[in-house]
């Protein structure tokens, strides 16, 4: 049997130490982790997708972990499309879709949610401030989902909060050059 692949899409607007920690923690539980910057149709993004993808790629490269890949081709506003692309890239591999607890209540409204949940397993990582509710997990199971909650210790960092008030200590060093070069989030002049 082929080894499972954990799939983690993120807005990466900007990538934070929370993203970095999550990716490294996922590698302790899965033999392969793929990540990409995505356009979530339920979120507002400050930086264009191509720049967010560059920042995430820089973060992944800095981690120098061969089992971790930045695979931007998986990016789609629709999780089902991403899953279909992943199945084509890793035929026969069990696919594990990883989401934060902040997104769990949205999943039943995603396009093709039941089809998505029947073709992969779902791993939910709790985030500070976003408690999991039993009825939300039950709704996913009712749609055919195999749901696992993975308790990881992730810094309570949110990209949305960093866009409001930059905390340099929460942004990985590999991301800073791109922030400065493109004056993202108004940081170019302050660096």
C-alpha cells in the first residue's frame, strides 16, 4: 500500500510561525505532507495568490525537509478540485485533508463536500479560539467523512491578526525578504 499524503492548503497571508510549526508537526504523524497557498472563497486576501505562494514556498524550502513539498498546482478555491488533482499526482495513496478547527463548520457548505469526504480522510487540528463542537464533527461523519482530531501544540498566531498588527516574532525569517521586496502589508518601508 502507498503511504498516505497529508494535504494542507492555507491562505498564507502571510505565512506565520504557526504555519511552520503545523507543517513540522504534521511530519511527525504523516510520511508525506503537501502544502500550497489557496484562495478560500470565504476569506478576503490582502496579498495576491502568486505572492502568497512564493512566501509559502520560501518557508517550505527553508525547512529543508524532503518529506514536505510545496505543490502549488493543487491550489483551487474548491477542495474537491484540489483532492482530484492530488489523486492524480499520488494515485493509490490515501489522502488526508488537514484543516484547522476554524474551518470545520464551513465544510458541509463546501462545493461537493460529501464527495470530498468520501474520497479522503479529514484531520482537524484545533486552533486557539476555535473550539470543536461534537455536533459539527457528527455532521461531517453523517456526510461520509472519516474524521480524526489531531491535538498539536501550535502557536496561537493568525495571519489575519498579523495583517492588523505585525509581530515580527511571528513571521518566519524565510518570509521576510519577500515581504520587503513587494512591500506586503506595508512592511517594505519599515524593514
